[in-house]
């Protein structure tokens, strides 16, 4: 019975991982491999829309993860250098994800080609997230996500945990590509 349950869990994780598309996979001149999975349009809140995906960065044996966040092109908001993404989990705990050093950029200066995302989203930033925190999002679910922006924040609450499932699936895909 245990073997059957184990096979079922492995199969379900494989199906979740296979549902994720890799939209970017390149290694730069410095030897840093960047993998970005397809993401999710979180919808419109306070007059702006946000798209979130999971990115993985590998340099030699070190792997780091970030939420890759783009903000709709029709909005004149800024992502401050010391901005945070706040993830409220289903168990009530809040994870604070800082922006990557260097702050945010205008999307056109980033060498990731996201097709339609380029045309409809303008501002771009990475928010660091640890692998153990990604696993918590899969286990506990995400009830709310908030990005600290100027002049106004972006906040979305979830009735169902679609984002946590997406991030967990993306983590599996990225780890698989990195041979982990």
C-alpha cells in the first residue's frame, strides 16, 4: 500500500511539473544559468495588473530563486529598491521577500523575451525567495500577495490557491533542469 501511495504522489508531482512551461533558459557570459517558468496574471487591483513567474539562477553549484514580477504597461508605478513582496500563507504566517540588489528595471532592459508579456507589461523586478519558503507555499497555500510599490501598493487575495500550486510546480521544473 505504501508503494502505491508513493507512486501516486510521484505521478502527481510529475504531472504538476509537466504542466509548467519553461519560457526562458539561457546561460550568460559570466556562467549564470537563468531559467524562468511560465507564470500567472494575477489580475487588476488598484487599476494595475501584475504577472508573476518563478525564476531560478544557477552559478556552479549554487541555486537561487526569485519571483519575477512584471507590472502592466499602462501604469506609472515604481518598484522601490527596498521594496518587499509580502506573501500571506494559509496558516496566517507572512513571508517577506526583498527585491534583488539593484532594485527594479524597465522591462525592455532585461534580456528575457516573454512574448506577449513584453507588449502588455512595463515594470519588472525580482523578489528573492528561498527554496524552503517555496515549499511552505505549496504546503500551506497563499491567501494574499502584496507588492510594495510607489505611489500605491498592489494587493490580491486568493479564494483558491492557484499561485502556490504554480510556484511549487515551477520549483520542480527548475530543480529538474538544474539536475537537483
